[in-house]
C-alpha cells in the first residue's frame, strides 16, 4: 500500500456506480449519475490510504478541462506534465489535460454537492492561476477499471471555457504548461495519462462537447 498522510476523501460505494450503470471510458450522461453520486445518503469520508487500493469504493474526482477558442486556430486545450515528485506515483511524468484532485473532508461538512464544488474550486486554486473570467459546465464522467489507479477513482468531467489563454502553474510539479490544439495533443497521445487519453478520444469523436 502506498504511503499517504492521513487525509479523508469523498467516496461512494462501487455498488452504487454499478447500479446506475457501470461503463468503461467516457460517458456524457452526467445528469443520470452526478445527483446520485453526490447524494449524502451514499457518500462518505474515508481515509485516503485505506481506499487507494480498495476497489469497493470509488473516490470522486473533479476533472477540469480548460478550453480557449483562438480566432485563427479554433479550440485549444490546456495541457501540462506531472513532475517527478507528484504524490500519486502511478501518474508521474505523464502529460495531462485535466486539473483536479480528491475532495477532502475539510472542503465541507456533509459530503454533498456543496463539499464537491468547494473542493473543485480549492483544487483549481492550488494547482493553477487563471487570468480572467471563465464559465464551467459538467459534461460527463470518466471511468477506467483497466488500471489499478483507475479502478478506485471516478472522474466527473468539467469544461472550463476561458475568456483568454492565461493560465500558470502554482505547483512545482505541474510543468510544461500551455494551450495546444486537439490535433497536436492527439499526436502526442501516448504520453498522456489514461484519463487524458479517454478525454482526447472523446473530444475527437465529438462525444465530449
């Protein structure tokens, strides 16, 4: 088991995900999943160290994709590389198009949608600085049971549409940051973490919009 400091994170039981409809990859039907996943009747706070390798729970992770539309190149997406000191060893040195992380018990008192929104904003503020206004919308979910890290997490995907491409890293472990076209990102697909590969494929297929 990995070594983590004591940190209680927001989880739902795996059976709930199976009951609603388990899937592999990207699902655009956020409306059928998110209200149930964030219902405090089903959520709980559990020590991160105990659930990191326990597939009977799914840790809920906001996964924010930053988008900006250029006049000459069209839509571009923020990407970065995780440095060697990344706390999740299984994701080190991988590229990513998603910003986010665990929802912690300090983000709220009830394990509900208020805690989730607070945690998502905290994760964004900790990892990056966004210059200018943006709008946010929930567009779907990511599940990947084919890997050990994926089997214990469930991503809730948000598109953040920025007014201008001004994003900088606030963490030393987030490097090589910048906006790129979808074509450029797809050309480098194999360097991306699994969730980002799923995201890029969904963008290319038009299922994530």
